[in-house]
């Protein structure tokens, strides 16, 4: 009798300005576990803002596969969206990444809020008021300051079992706010892993009736930190040049392209990038060593290593698409002469 396997096909929809995750399950027989044996599939693009009703088929092209630790005999299959004729769909940010040789390495620091669906507030917020001011929540321990740990610990285990290269987690500055970090040698793979980690977080939180709030400033014009997705990046030049001048040249290349970067760094990011709460203003550009108020931070470890290391773009919002963020950073760095 043939064995049966669940393949969870995962893709990004056409919601604008912020794409969201969609998925559906395909049952296959005698599956090898290999990406090349995942068949191309299709879906109703008219239900995901990706096609008109009269010509609704869109294609799912598998690009990455991971074991699904939360289901029996199952895999998670990250997909690119193609048009019915096989061409790249306009919502397909992954296809815009120019990094076929995996020269670029990315580490994304994904912040988010655990959101109570009954109170419509972050975990730890009392109804009709606020918890104690920011200060005790960052990297906190104990029920007084850490909220939702059972969710983030379960999520971490799921990611590690799935083969996602999560390098750490921590409670963040605001109550109910957390972060995980994902690193990969290769921009497309980094984006795949972030999206699968987001998917696993959403699915894990379902069991607790908790939503994941990816908005960069869900608490509005308050004195609470927003959520970002800091993008740490390097290429062979940054990893080996040993030159402060080369680093300055690359950083300065970002200055004239503020508009291009901000356009893909997440919706409503202007509410977060105010010049306060460890951010630079959205319409300004700056860089500096160990400066968390700059647009781009030069890590002190890069300097102490003889100007061999990486840079951190602190502007991407928590709801940004890591594919599009990586694509824009690569475009800017590759244009440096």
C-alpha cells in the first residue's frame, strides 16, 4: 500500500500594501522528501487578489522544502507564484533577487507582538490602560514581565525541528513583544526561512487563540517601541575588504536611494521611523559605528575585526517582505563602483 504524505504549499498573496501568507495541503503518494519531487500546483488567484475571476488560475512553483514537525508525515513547501503561462507573477518578490551565487548573506531580526484577540491588546496589557512603562520587558524573566513564553518556546522548537536556522530569540522592549533571528548564506534562502518561520509562528499561535501582529507601530502614537526587521547583510567584499573607506563608500551608496528602499521596507513604517525609539527619521539617512539611531549601523565587531564583517540596515519594518528587502539591498551594494 502506498504511503501518504502531506505537502503544505505556502505562498504570498496579492494583498496590498502588505502581503500575507496563504497555504493549502496536497496529499501525495510515496514521496521522496526531495524538492524536485514536489509537483507544480495551482490556486484560485481571484480569491487572493492575484487574478481576475474570468482567468483565475495562478501557479505554485516549489522553491524550498522543510519537514513539518507539527504534523505526521508532512512537509512545508515554500512556493513562488507564477502566472498561468509560467511567467513571474507581479507579486513574486523572490524572483527579483539577484543573488544566484549566494554571495550575499543575510541575518533578519524579526520583531512582532503577541496580540490578545479578546482584548485587542498585546499580551500583558490591561484592558483600559497600560502596563508599567518600558524598561523591565526587554530580555525579561518572570510572569510579571514576560508574556506568552509558552508560544515563543514552542515556536522555537518547531523552527529548529524544521531545519530553520534560528540563531536566537528574546523578549523585546515592549510588553508582549518578542523577536527571533534567522541567518542564511544566500538571500533567497534567508527569505524562505523567514517566511516559513513566520508561518510556523502564526500556526503555533492559533492553538492559543493569539494573533501575531506584524504592524510596525501597532500601539500608535504612544511611547512604546515599534517593531522592525533589522537586516544584517554582507557580501564577499564586506567580509574580507579590511577597509574603513570601502565600508564608508558602500554606506554612502544608500543615501541617494532612500526612497527606493523605504518603498519596500514595510507599510506604515513612517509611524515607526520617527527618530525616536532607536530609529532614524524615515526621510533622513545616516550611518555610524554602533549607532542604533542610525539608518545603517556598522557593528563594533566589524571594526574590531579589522573592518571585515557586515552591516545592519535598521530601517525595514516588521511587516516588510524579506525577499524585497534583500533584493533592494543587493541592488544598492552591487551598484557601488
